[in-house]
C-alpha cells in the first residue's frame, strides 16, 4: 500500500508544471501606440494648399480649441504645417518617464519635417 501511495506521488510530481510556463500575464507584452498630430514651423516644406485638406481642418480645429477664431473667409496657408501620424512601441514593464522611440511620418505631401515642432 505504501508503495502504491509513493508511486502515485511520483507520477503527480512528474506531471506538474509551473503556471508561468503555461500562462501569459496581460502586462507582459509591448503595446503599439498610434497617434495623429501636426508638425508646425517647417519653413515652407509643409503640406501644399490643396493636397491635404485634413491639414487645414486639423489646424482650424486646434486654433478653435485654443480660443482663436479664424473667420470663415480666411484661407490658412499650410506651407509651414504638416499632418503626421505618430507611431511608437511601449515595451513591457515600461517605467514612468522612460524614453521610447517614436516615428513621426508625414500623411500629406510635406517635403521635410526637420526643424518642426510636433503638436
């Protein structure tokens, strides 16, 4: 009888597995971040007037949120502004204040984003 109990105990121990080997914890993965913004101060290398209407729409919306009223007849010139998409990857266990790499890409026809400021 003692041999049978020992045999069952050894068999159960041989099949044991650690939870960390079988499960994936929800916070232990990277997170993809995606955003939209405007890059301003481009010294003439931004989006062209008619090529990217969303740039002007975004600029008007941002100015309105800041309390600046742009009269309906005024046409903004986007040559110093570009609409951009923002991509980053937040690594697992990222700490508050930790630096991450961010890619900023033009959505419209801006020639160059160098020297601009991301809003």
